[in-house]
């Protein structure tokens, strides 16, 4: 482990480069240095764009792109445990969740390889109008150009996979800036890409000051698309500044779930306890707001609270741990402040609300007003609220009462209620009898409202990173 994490250079134009400056990465759990990484700035970012543009002058055929992506999936399988340890060490993610992330990243690469082989335009029915008679027309799907990719800390492997695998499948070269707190998983993927035969320049990975590297991606006209996953403030500012580029945003949520009285309450309680606190709530679709039909409110809490209290809080490297640390001290202080704000406003903390050692205990809060930050903003911590409702209309209105719209869920045995919720919840995805934290990597995944403007999942991302070129032939 120590040797693996100790030192990483950057991948630039096919070379592993040092820059003379290093950035330390520390464990969110112990504070120990887990490694150091060469630090890039604007000059390296410009070289990376040069390299990506040069690479794209010699396009890779689809079968080669697909073969490379499949090889990366295979290599990830062989180095599965090492990758999981890496995620756990740099992100503080409990090992069992880190292992799931590695398997999901394999799936993301596998699906992207399929999309590379399927990529095709379509026939245009030219004789459908008088003007088209005697002509044949079809479209070609062309790569959009160099892609700038910016990823967050919370899924340091699989969200990087969702950036680079579809872009490469689409035939685009990539300049990737992973989160400064978690660069090692991204650099492992870069190593696997190079081993899999990706020629120089197709993937460049830069770690360094976000604004400096981001500015190059925004200002350089050769970067035709920016794909960003992270917080809304950063994402929407990038979109405003890069008005002429395709800027694809995957942002936050304040994830609601409705539990109707006719639901299987044991099943709902089990799934909600697991999905409100996994990785200490640091998932964009972590269950945050639970609305329970009034007659089922006490029965659900009787089932839910013991399951929450049974979660093991501790060292992410321990096999038994369910809930580890928040990413840093600032995040911890912010989450504790939001809990205090709710308490001061008269909310009741049913469990948690304090620290176990240095870690925030899984926290369930009742009697919260909709204006409190734990209700309407993204907590991004191990905190959820529980609120009773009377009618489905009320529950849907409460769930929609946020500026976010990524995923939402409903537990019910009534098909009509499920379909009504699916139609009226203003979110990019709605789960029925599953926590809205669920994601399989081939799904179209993304938000409405402040949660973003795109859909990821290789099939959808490939479409967004290509453009159709029309060919018209006079017969
Ligand atoms: P963040 O602070 O916005 O950082 C995300 C990325 O943006 C990092 O690589 C960061 O670099 C970079 N960045 C920061 N400022 C920048 C700038 N001025 N220009 C260019 N890049 C900049 O978000 P985070 O705290 O890592 O992630 C948590 C957020 O991501 C939450 O809101 C969560 O909901 C969201 N998220 C959404 C999805 C989804 O699929 N919808 C998935 C996961 C997470 P540095 O690390 O160097 O600062």
C-alpha cells in the first residue's frame, strides 16, 4: 500500500511528468499523508490541450477504442483490491463501498466499449418531401472535439470512469482534472489506459489549482466540451463562462423519498438506513428527506432507527465499517452547524447529532421546517430528516420543494400511486420500492433544475459528446 500511494507523476502527452512542485494528499480519517502528486498549473494545462488536439488528428477506429476500454475493465478486475484500497485511503470511503465502486467502474468501461462499437448515425428519409426526391442522405456521428473533464472527490474512480470512458468511446481526447483530494484513483485509471494501448495524448491528467486549470479549459477554444461533476456553484459558473462550449453538468441533490402506509416497511427501513449513511452521506443521491404517510410514521421509525443505530462508525479500512469520515474538517463543521441550526429551530434529533471520536454519527432529525438547510439544501453528510404527510399530493409537493432535481423515490404497493409519483416528481429519475440512491452505470443519470443539464451513462454521454454530420448524395 505505502509504495503504491507514495508518489505519482502526471500523464501528459503520453509521458509521466514531474513539474517540480508536489501536492500532498492526506487521509480524511487519520490525517496521515497517503501520498504526493506532481502539481500542474496553466502551462501544463495548455500542453495537455495541445497533446489532446494533436492526438485527435489521427483518429482511432471504433474497434481499437472498444478494445482499449475492454482491456481497462479487465485490468481493473485484476487490480480490484488495490483500486479499492486506494479509494478507501484517499477518500476515506469504507472498504466495502470502495469495492462496489471498483466493480461499477468496470461496468462503466464495459458499457462504454459497447457504445464505441455501436456508434452510428442514421438514414434520413429524403423522399419524404418533394425537395429530397432523388437524393440519399445520412448522418455520421463525429466526436465533438477535445473534452475537458472535471470530477469530484466522492466517487474518485467511477466518476472519473464516467468522464473518460464515454469520451474515448466517442473518439474524443480528454484533459482530466480530478479532485485535488482524491487524485490517485484517477492516476491509476490513467496508468491502466496507457497499459491498455491508448496512444499518447488521448488522455492527459492534471492535478493542481482548480481555477487555474479550469480557466484554461474554459478559455481555450480547442476544448469543445466540458463535462463537470461537482457542486452547483462551480458548475453553473463554468457553464456561464463557456457559453459557446457544450458544458455538461452533473450536480447535487437534496434527495427525497416517500414512504406510503401500504409499503413493505421492513424493506423500506432497511434500504433507507443503508442509503442515507453510506460513505457518510457523501453521495449526490444519498437519502436526505424521508416523507412518511402519517399512519406509518411511528411503525417506520420503530424499524428505521434501530437499523441506523446498528451501523458501524469507524475506520474506513476496517472490513466492518459502514460509516467513515467526512472528506475534511470544514465539511464536518458545516454538517454539525446545520444540525445545530435545526435543533435551535425546535427540531428533534432522534439519533446521532454528535461525534463518535472525530466522526459524525448517523443522524436522524424530526420536526424540521422546510426552510431549514437540512431540508432544502444538500447536506452531503450522514444526516436525514423524517416528516409525516397526509396525502400523496402533500408528499409530492414536499419532495419537490427544493431547487434540486436529481433522483427521488417512493415506497408503495399501489401501482397508481407509484406512477403518479413518477409523473409528478420533478427529478431526473424516480425509483419505486428502491432507495433513490440506486444507480446502475448504464442508466441515463442526471438532473433537472439546479441539479444539472445532462444525462450520464455511456450510451447517453456518448451521444452528448458527438455531433451529427449530414451527408447528402445526389443519385
Ligand atoms: P466541487 O468542490 O465542486 O469540486 C468538483 C471539482 O471541481 C473538483 O475537481 C474541483 O477541484 C473542481 N473545481 C473547483 N473549483 C473549480 C473552478 N473554479 N474551476 C474548475 N474546477 C473547479 O465538488 P465536490 O465537493 O468535489 O463534490 C461534491 C459535489 O458534487 C456535491 O454537490 C455532489 O452532489 C456533487 N456530485 C454530483 C454527482 C452527479 O452525478 N450528479 C455525483 C457526485 C457528486 P479541486 O478538488 O481541486 O477543488
